[in-house]
C-alpha cells in the first residue's frame, strides 16, 4: 500500500464492468457464484492426522461430530516421501507430523465408519499422491461406494516441492507424467474428484510475498495445464476440476485483495492463454489455510486472534474451503481443545459476524480495489518474466523461483529482527512469564506397533499376486499406459506405499538438487 487515504482518484481509468463484473460472472473478481455464501457456505475443513490410522480416525469422528463438513488428511513424512514405516529412514518420524499409512489396511482403518460417499476428503499429499488416491478408491470399493460418487482432492502439486518444501521423489518431468496420469484417470473415472490442488500455501510459508504467492502458484499451474493439453486432454473438461490452495496471512486488506486478484488473473489466463470457454474451467476454486508461519510459541493464546483475522480475510476474499490452525501448532500437533476453538472460529464467522449476508461486501472499496489491481499487476509481471525464461519448469530448474522466495524471506525476517515489523509477544509486548498450555504428545510405542503391523501384513499376503501387480506398474511406467489402474490393483494386492514408490523409483530415478 502506498497511500494513507484512498479515493476515486486512485482508480483513475478503472472500469468496474471490466475489472469487477457481477458476482458469478467473468472475471469473477467478486466471487465465482452469484449468491456466494448466501447460497452456500464454504466447506469447513480441519486439517488433522497424527500417530496411527486408529488415532486419526478417532480425531476425524470427533471433528465430524463438532460440525466439520469436510476432512483434510495430514500424512507423516515417511508416507509423503514413499518410505514404509519399517524403512531405516522412517525411524523417529512415524506418525509425527501426520498419520502413518503403509497399506490398504491402514487406509481402511483411517476411514472406518466414515461414509466416503457423504464426506468430502482432501489429502495433503504430493509425491505419493497417485498411491494414496489408489488406496482411497480401493477403500471406497470395500465400503460399496462407487468411485464416481467420491468427492475431494489430492494436493498432487509436485512442482512446489522443488521450490518450497522438498518432499519430492522423482525428477520434475517424471513427476509431471504422474500428475497428468491422475488428470486423465479422474477425467473419466472420478468426475467429482479434483485431481490437483495447486498450492501457494507452502510458497507463502517459505517466505514469498502475496504477489509472489499468486505468481509462482500460477506459474506451476500453467505447467500442469499445458502438460495436460499436450497429453490430449480437453482444457474445458479437466480445467473445471482444477483447485488451488492459498495462505491467509496477517495483512488483512492485502490478503482479501490477493484472493480477488488471483481469481481475476486466473480467469484471464484460462480464457486468453488456453482458450477455455466453459465457465467452470475459467473459475478459480480454492481452499485456504491460515498461516502457520505466523503462529508463535510465545503467548500462544494470541494465535487465536491471528487465526480469526486471517480466516475472516479468507471469507471476505471468497474462499470455497477453509482450515483454521490451532493456537498450539507452534508447539506441537493440535489438541482436541485447540481443534475445537479453530473450528468454532469458522462457525462464529459464518453464523454471527453477518459478513455472509452480503455478496462481496468489500467490493468497490477504493483501498481494496487498488490493492487488488496492484497484486494482479505485480503477479502478471512476474509471470511474464518466468515466460521469458522458458516457463515455470525452466524457472524451477534454474533456481529463479527459489531465489526470489529466499530473498523475500530474508527481508521479512530482517524486518522482524530490527523491530520494523511487529510480532506481538515476540519482539514487542513480550513477557518473561511462561504460558502453560497442553501439548499433544505422540506415544513412542506407536512406531513399534506400526512396524509390526506392516510386517505381519507382508507375511500373510499372496506373494505371486503381489509381485505380478508390481511388475505391471513397472511395465506401465516404462511405457505410456496410465499408472493409476495398475497401482489400484497393486494396493488391493497388499502392495505397500513404499513398494509402489520403489517400483516407480526403479524406472524414473530420484531427483537430486543442484548445488
């Protein structure tokens, strides 16, 4: 923001018909539905997963009882990078940052007594997304649920792993093949499923600015869309099932404007760059999570206020789905009490704030519209620069996106360290008194139990059926056949996540970062 007081002069030459339109109409600045939350509230998801499948299933049932209408699954690090729980590199990480899933039996336990035809499930999983979706489909079949009735998404955004998180397995181009195979499979077999959730969240968590979050997310999205088109898919068909995942950060007005700018920019990219003509293929649908990087271990109750403001920004920005972080997540996994407060935050905004009664209540505010224009302009400039370098994949391979994020993160931390940027309870209004707060602890015994479970399953399975199924995955990977069907067959034959990932490793290799 450059002005202190905004007026109509800040929007000189601004055409509201061109830049805004009506809610539910191109370019969707004011929201993708004509009635927005008056017609339907956003999906209230609470991200959860820890310990064993039994532990997480208990938490999911609790959240559903409290009013959650969509599940969001966190997986532990070994599951994310394709290692079974008895792999040496899994030691000490089993069930720590999410639930441990090794096989179809774990997945069945995770969703025990949860009807998959009536619950929308989001799975935050990337390198092994194709395996976890295969497990989900297989468990649905066990429940007697036809795949076409499943709703939800797998994150499946591997490109941001190379720039922001690091939980990749295969080289980028092999990963893109896996992504497009999921696109193709969902296009025909899972019409209610979103095969990707392209994530700006982790880009922002790594230190990007609001405009960088939008630009780099869309740079990755452009790669995925082009890859899908190149594989023969119709943009109007798969484009309507693309979903996105954004961060809700601290700057309240900027965040509202970021969501509005992103919607407008994406609509124009899909229409003008890729020729999408269908409304749903032009619309930006996104999930939002409040900013984990803003949570503080000091004075953790302050986090409740931070999360509330971030959540309100997401709602005023027109999100389709929302997760609120727990107040204790700077210290550990959220307790049931913290998870309930986070959910109640969403419910209070929905039921008591009154903001859901007006469609785009911030529309036309001079400051908001100027900020929206600025974020779109700056994001578009970054995208043009990335195009000049050869596109999003080239920008990742050259390290451009990584360097931009690192420099922004450095500047942000420098501002905090110098006191120019205030963090209440940390560099200002701090106290020496500890704040007592319950922290969720993971029982170390679960690691032994999980290892014993997977070894018992391996001992009981049909070895011939299992080996034949893995061989078919290898054949598909070496050729051009879609990988999803043989992976479904394999997991139903009790192949583990690690075994399927290793089979793909044997063909695709592993990505190595450049020094």
